[in-house]
């Protein structure tokens, strides 16, 4: 069984003590590729270093909405240069977040738009962070009109109608470990996502799935999220793994498994 974790943050300090072991545990669990996402300029360098170190780790570069206040808009051009690295497969993690910080709404919007335009120019997918900013994100996408933006809404947090809208625009959707929590509403919402638009992610070290909830999350645990999707759809987990991995390879232009 082949699994792909399309969203984690291996560069975070939470993995400093055992990063080699974390990557090996992922391999042992059947994870064939890991996409680790930057959140600011310093972490862009870190994810590139990790992608150069581990052959099954790939990088996304970008400025997270909660980090935009620490950057200049000119820094987006630095992201452009970093994105030319052969191990970069996405622009991200980018987006808008009105849960942690509404005070920078206008700045978030400008950074988001600039990075969407950059991704379209470089023909790279985007990894979109959305927390209580769904309407604003759609507004920015509408402003861009026919600009060829592709990507994924990660850690999906909206309803069924919103899912239909982003799917109609050609985006993929992924859910984190919260889909495994008791009384979670995400299993029901996930049913509207066609299997050919579904991706797997952990968002490590956050959003740890059951049965490891309460511990640090890591890419090996993506198997539990695949198992949950299989249970929700009453499908064999091998088919979930096969389709989501094919989706990930298509979106992020990952090489085929040897």
C-alpha cells in the first residue's frame, strides 16, 4: 500500500530530536512521499534542506497568513527564486486566517493574491490555509478571474456548499486528523468530495488522529486518516491509498514510485 502525506511541517522544532526516525517510521508505514510546507522565509530554507536530505521529502515554499506582518511584500520575489529549486512542488502554505488575526486582513489579502499570481506564473499548485476566512478567499480567487490557479484546500474547515464551490473551481480537498475525532462533523462533509479530488494529509506535528490523539503527530499517522476515509466510504483502504496517491502525484507532479 502506497500513501502520500501531502501536508506536514517536518522543519518544526518538534521534530529536532528524532527527525531521521520520524521519516523512517513513515517509510515503514508505507508513506512513499512527504510534502513539507514552509510558513515564512526562514522556514523556506529549512524545508529545502530537508528535501535535499531525504529523497522522499518534497518542499513547498510560501508565507503563511499569520506570518505576513513580519514580511515585506517584496519578499514574495524571494519566494519566486526559492520556488525554482527542483525539489519544490508547491507554493504554500498560503491563504487567509481571521481566527488568529483579523488586524492584518488587508495585508493577508495582498500576500495571498501575490502568491497565487506567483504560483500561476510558475505553474505550481498552491496549498491554501483557510481559517474563518472562506468568503475572503473566494473573493480573491474571483478577482483573479481566469488565472490558472490550481491546488488544495488543506485542513478543510467549511461546509458542503463551500466544498462544492472549490471543487467546481478544480481544487482538491484534504482533511486532517480531526476527521477521526468522535462527534466530528468532517466525515459527513467529506462524502461530497469525489475520490478523484481527495488528498491525504497529517498537518504534523498538529491535528493528531485517533488512536494517537494527545501525542505529537507525524507522517506515519496518515495511515489512520486513510483508514477513516475507507470506513466513511465503505471502501477498501488500498483503493483509498491508490487513488489519493495518484491524485497527489498528479497535483504536485511527484515522480512515480520506483
